[in-house]
């Protein structure tokens, strides 16, 4: 089974940029400690400070699925709607 690459792009609602940045930074350490996480890197756009990208690699799709059900990600999902204007998710594998 090939490793899974995930790229999540989130755009903060106007005025919520710093609050979203702090919330996203809080996801990094617990996610990196999860089984199957190869890397989980958060980036902020230089041109649009309210745009954030997570670049992630996971050993397998099932381990990423487990991540999506983790307590810290579930808690984030319950709050993110108030802070994000939009978000996109790319899920793929290296070819």
C-alpha cells in the first residue's frame, strides 16, 4: 500500500486569521504523535495571511481515516465553521 498525501487548504473569515492560526497550530503536536503520521506541516501564505495549508503524509489511508476521527480533530471540526470561510481537501498518492 502506498503512503497517502493530504493537502488541506483553509481560508479564515475576515478578522479571524489569528484565531484560526492558533487553533491550527494546536493540531500539529497531537497529530504528529499519531500512529502512521509521516509528517504534518502547517504553512501560512505570505500573500494572503488568512490562507493556511496543511501538507501531510500518512503510512496508509486507514491510519489517516483514524486521524480524521481523533478527539482533537473532531473538536476542531466542531469549531472551525465559525472561523473558516472555506476549505479544500486533496487526498492522493505519489505516482
